[in-house]
């Protein structure tokens, strides 16, 4: 399931993602991200019950991150990075995007 909430000023949103983060959710995630990056400067991702992930979702998240960053905004992660997502990041070859190598801060996932 994908749902989001906007802050009162409309400059920030939290996107809550539950369930598999894979191609079955890619079309809905794409539409939601397009809507949000056109509205907000700061987007926070929150994952729950994510037991599978694939490259399609990673590409969408990276694209949204780049778009927001170029416009002076941010895309961050609330809570821990799910193991399935971390595994997908490593399997896809995004080895410079996890843990201490995460210079952008996208995948650090420090709880807030």
C-alpha cells in the first residue's frame, strides 16, 4: 500500500509504503512520486512490512531523490532501512549508496 500525508504548509510530505517494494507497486509509486515531487520540497519515506524489493522501485526512488535534490529539496528515510530493500540495493550494484558510503543520506535510514 502507498499513501502519503502533507504537512500543513504543503512543503513536505511523508510517503508510507507497506508491503512488497517491487514491480507490482511500481506504477502506483511512479504516479505518487510524480505528484509529490511537483508539490513538495521535502519528502520522507517510511517503509513497513517490506519483505521484497526490486530494481524498479530503486530506480523510481533514486529519480525522485535526484529531482528533489537538484531543486534544493530532499528525500530522506524515516526509520530503519528494511533488509529486503538493503539487499536489493546491494544486488543492483548500488554499493556506494548504503551505510557509510551513502554521501547523499538517502539510504542511511536514521529514525526520526
